[in-house]
């Protein structure tokens, strides 16, 4: 069996005919070149995935008959947040894509002392991050979309956060030690520094918040790589 296309629909799908237009129809008809009778999968970000069959491909529109729900998952018991420093645009977008694939439930852009300077991210840029997260979710088989929050400063985020905080640090504790200190439910935030590292005040704020400094290998990782490594590590340790 070949690859079955997956599409996210903001209007949550259910049994019956669905007319797709705009970008969704263009992807199916022009990029994926689906034909009547072929199967697609649809999901609306509510934990359910539906089997659909293409019935008609018209100019600018595609009609899909939704025939059955094929997968359902409950909300995760552990909500995993990825706190990403504002870094160069392409690297940040890569981090959004890969953290989505790795299982981050919430992605928070964080303004840091040694991070990217300038104005807060524009609405167009935030919208692009959302599209990247949708496409990554379609590709990797996720049933829930990650939430992308507005950018904030690190200390302000720490002040309002109720959960465990994990910071990747070559001098930190071993992952086998950290697993005993992480909850199996609730919230965990993975925090990584920008290319210039954390400022002394940021390190002090993290320690004051009880952050766990955890090893993720012997090498220095780029900010975006550290973010993905942290998400993968926490998901592997506690699910």
C-alpha cells in the first residue's frame, strides 16, 4: 500500500461528504495528484482520524466522502512544553517543525539576553510557524496540533509556570537520575538557550525555579538541536 495523504481540517471532519477548497484542495489535486477512488486521511486536531475516499476532483475543489473513524487517542497525561529562544528565522522554523514531530504540545518563543534582538515576531511570522506545525503534524501522524504561544521573556514565563523545568547541560545530571525526578503527568518545560548561551541572570532564575540541568550527550548543541533533543529525551523518559 502506498503513502496515504493526511490533511488537517479546521472544521472537524465527520461521516459524510466534505468539499475541500483553497490550499487543501490544491495540495490534493496539484501536488499529490489524487484521483477519484483514492484514500485520504483527515483529522481536526481533536484526537480523531478519519478515513476518506476521494469522489470528485473539480477545478479548485475536491470532494471527499468521510467513511469511518480509524484512530482515536486521548489527550496526553503529560503536557510537554518546548521553550525556544528567538534565534535566526530559518533555524527557529526548523525547531518548530522538529519539536512538533518529536511530541511538543506547546511551543513558546522566548526572548533571551543573548538571543535574536529586534521587535517581537510579526503576525505573519507567527502564522507561518502555525503552518509549519500543521504540515509537520500531517506528516508525522499526530492527532493533536501543538499550540504556539506568543513570545515572552524567560523570567516572566518561569514566574507563571507550574510544573517541572528541564535544561540541557553537559555538566548536568545523567538522564537516568533525572527520570526519577520528572512527573508522569502534569507539565514539563524543556528550555534551551540561544547561540550565545544563557545570561548569568537567566541561569540564576532557572536555578531559583528548581530547574533540572540534564545531560544530553557530550557535545555542544545548537539552540534548535538542543530543543529537539530535549523534547525527545523527556518523551523517551516519561512518555
